C-alpha cells in the first residue's frame, strides 16, 4: 500500500532548535508517510535523516546569524533579501512536481511560504517554534511585516502545531486563530540516545576542565539566550569559589561581547567558552549545575536534554516552555527564577532576577545532597517528553487534517 506524500519544509538542517525539531519530525513521519525534505539554506547538513528521505536545498541564506564574522552575517542578510523570492518560486515548482498530500513547515518564513503556495488539494500544517513577538520585535520593518503577514495568513493553515500550551494561547489571541486549528504538542526526545551519549568521555583536550566543579549552559551565544545575566550573576560566586568554573557550549554573534564581559567582571579565568561540540550531553552529564537563562523560547530543547542527563537545572521564567516543563510538573520553585528583561546589562548593579539566580546557584553549590535530589527530579520529569509518549499525539493530529 502506497503512503501519502508529505513535504517537510524548514529553514536548515545545520544546528539549532528548528534543525533539531525538523530531524525529529522526519524520523517520526517517515514511519507513516512518504517524506521529502526541503530547506531554505545551503548550510552543511549536520542533522541525520533516514537514508531514503531526499533533501532539496534552496540555497537561500536564511540562517544569516550562523555566519562566523559580522561581515559574513551582513552579506548573508543582503543575499537573503535578494534570494527569498527565487527560493519561494523554486519551492513552488518542487511542490507542483511532487504533488504532496500535505506540506509540514517549520519556522515563520517557511510557514508563510507554505500558506501562500497552498491549494485546496494540499493540506498545510505549520509549526510555530518560538514566541513570534519577542523573536521579531528587534527586526525593524522586516519583523513588523512578518507579524502583519502572519496575522493575515496563519488563520488559513489547516493546522498549527506549537510546542507549548502558552504559545498556543498567544497565537490564538494575537492572530485570532480558531482554537480547533491549534494543537500543542511538546518536543519529544530519544532519551535512550541522550543517556548513551551522556556516558561517553569528554574529548581529551577538555578533560582537565571537568576535573573542576562545573556550572554549564548550552545554546547559541545570542541575545535570545540571555547569557550575560548568567555571567553577571555568577561572577561573585566564582571569585569566592576558585574550584568552580562556568562553561558555555555553543557559538554565535555575542561570543566576543560575552568574553569581554567575563574579563570586565574579573572571572575570565573561570569562564570557559568551548564553542560548538558534537556531543553536548557528555559535557552536561559531568557538570554539577545546568543553568538556562533564556529571554524567550518556543520549547527549550536544551533544558529537557540537560534534565535527561541527570543534572539539576535552574531556569528563567521566559515565554514559553520552562514553566510548563518545570513548575507544572512539580519542580521546586526556588530554582525557577523571575523572568529576565530583554536588556543587555554590563556594569550596572545586579537586578532582582539576577539576585534570584545568584541565590539559586549558591544554594546548589553548597548542598551536594540537594543537587542529587533535584537531578533525580529533573530526570523523572524528562521522561514525560519521551518520543514514544508524544509521537502518537502527533499522528492523531495529522490524521484529523488528512481526513
């Protein structure tokens, strides 16, 4: 019996939350559908997909911030403006030739293009991955245009999938989406795979670092992730506890700025930037505390993956995701800090949320038994997001659209 054809349309398969979500969805969808993947960018494909899934790249540099220098980021943004119309036309031609039953898109530009090119014959399922207002508010005219188009077009989609209930409520209110057209399906994880990775040894050049007590965070070094708050909050603690270090996994446009901040507050010798690593789980599992200081998210993959590594976590109350994952599942509120503002601070005194973060870190630093108890609680909560638990919900939603 032939399977229905579905095109998965995403930004890239390079790295980051959308790339990871795209890979997970494809591995699930291929069980019941004939899947083809189309991505905007020409970045390297780092996310593994099934061998029988074809991949088409539109060669449009949508992920401009993945550039390694400010000059590269600037020129990627220039070329992106020129190439977006051509990429949309190319996707339309691919769609016309493939004749899919459905298009499943991820990311707001993929979503908008899918809806613009939709027809009665093709069902459109879009996945909004992050909080659109916060993600676009600093993007000037482009951001305002995308928000205006989303308000007009999103309601035309057959189904909108979000990774959190709070994000679903936001879209419903902001874009006037009928409730029955939105489904909240959390991201899911191959917990066995994460835990197997967590047992592997740290690469040789980093092994001496992990002989110290490590506070760790993981994610792109960007404004969204709020890492400067972590450096400011932990600086005083590190100065008093020389055997502790703060480790950053990831790279991004704020790399230089964060290193300069660590230097300016006098802890550059204890704040280490390891860049992108192939297996973050082996680093996280050998750390004492994982901190997640994001300003906004859709669903924080790194947070759940850290919990699956059996490590105690501290997270900010950012929209959206951490509250649903932690507080609604019984994680202690003392380690869930007040929302951090979308404002870069350097030499100013610590603000209230930073003081809360400082207190939470110091409490865990001084109490080994509490770290153990919180790690066990975190591991238990992570199991709610196993692939097996969430996958069936995804298939049920798609089947309703496909009737």
